C-alpha cells in the first residue's frame, strides 16, 4: 500500500551536520614495547635500591633492543610483502622507515653492550629518533585515543 523510500537516495537536510564518530587506536605492539621499557626501568631502580645490584651498563642495550623490536613488529612485515605488487606508496614508505629505524636501533643496542662498547654518533641519533617516537606514542596514547 505505502512504499518506503530507500535511505540511499535521501539527501542530507541543509543545516544539519551528520555526527561522525572516529575512534583511533594506538599500536598494540609499540605500546607493549613501551610498557616493557617502563618495567625494565622499574626493575633497575628496585634492584639497585633493594639488592645493591647495578645494571645501568645494560639499560641502554635493553632499551634500544626492546624499542627497536617494537618498531619492527609495528611495521607488520606480512603487509610489507605486497610492495612488489602495489608499488612503494606512502603507507609502505612509512613502514619501510620504521623497519630501518627499528633495525638500526637493535644493531645499536647490541653494539652498545659493555663487552663491545662501540660508540658512534649515528647511534646517538638513533637513540634520539627512538626517544621522540616513544614520546609521540605516549602523548598519542594518553590524550588522543580512547
């Protein structure tokens, strides 16, 4: 008897705004890496104050290896295999950068072991880049995401 008009053909009424809800989520892998770094710092303080056991020489190594591994895991290597088919787009370029920074961070961490103690200015630059990425993720996780 009465026919209903489909919603597809409806035009939005003038003056009304459509409510759009955007929820953003931070990366789980890198957030886990940041949590592990926090636990390493807490364990270092606890071991030094309670047991008089100092691991400060190994903190830099642990810090760089954990955050570098977090960056590598964040870049999702499974999706990176599609570069040959789709070409190097802006999404894949960001992932490639994360793989490179994460890989160099792991290498810098391993070379900064007290037994090897290789110091180079590029390692300091990687520490700064990883630190900035960690700060950005912390700010993003705290104030932007739900």
